[in-house]
């Protein structure tokens, strides 16, 4: 699944899995390296995806925006956590 959040006038996209019907899930952000994106990272971590169903993990794969710095990315992750 995918969604976006408006942060400082820009829509930031992210992908996430569905951990099942559990109301209590753990949240894990899966970060990609420079030049990557959330969708490709989600595809490359298929074993983690499979395990997430048993462990009731909500996995979130944020995509970068124009190669922004890590400080801005950390702020945007905090805002995303508050939304979830």
C-alpha cells in the first residue's frame, strides 16, 4: 500500500505493509540508501515482509525527496509517526 503526507509544502510518499487484523502492531521504518526509494526497498526486503505478518510488524518505507539531508528526513519521519 502507499500514501503520502504533506510536509513543509511538499507531499512525501511512503509505502507500507498490512500486518493483518491485529490492533497492536509494532512500527518499524525501513530506510533506503542514497538514490533509492521506498517502493524498491519494499521489494528488496521480501523476507522481512514475510516475517512481519507473524511478528505483527507495521513496516513503513519512506521515499526521499530530491536527496534532502538527514536532518530534514528525521523531522519528516517524526511527523509521519504522529500521523500513524
